[in-house]
């Protein structure tokens, strides 16, 4: 009985793997998988964020990186000498 239950589960897993091997935009079969920061897989032509209407917020990510780098540098007024 358990074997009968495992077979449909294995089939579902195989179907999910097949679906993962296709581009989210054009449904083209992927030989090489390219994963975007929005956690979706695309072919090389749709990998750009503008091409697939990416939902990942790049602006916020880079603002946080810049803010962290500025905090590491410290106040800039102490580093600049007056002429």
C-alpha cells in the first residue's frame, strides 16, 4: 500500500523537476539554468530584469549596500582636509 502512495509522489516530483527546466517567460527548455534574484529560472534572453518584469527590488538592495559601506567609512568630514 505504501508503495502505491510513493509512486504518485515520485511522479509529482518528476513533473516539478521538468517544470523547473523551462523558462518562466517563453517556456523554452533550459539546457543551462539561469536563476534570477526573484528565484525564477529563465533562458539567457529573458534573464535581464527588464525582460521578465522582475519583482525583486534592486534599488532597495543597493541602497542598503551603500548605506553599510558609508557606515564602515565613518564621517567624511574628518577625512577631508581644508585647503
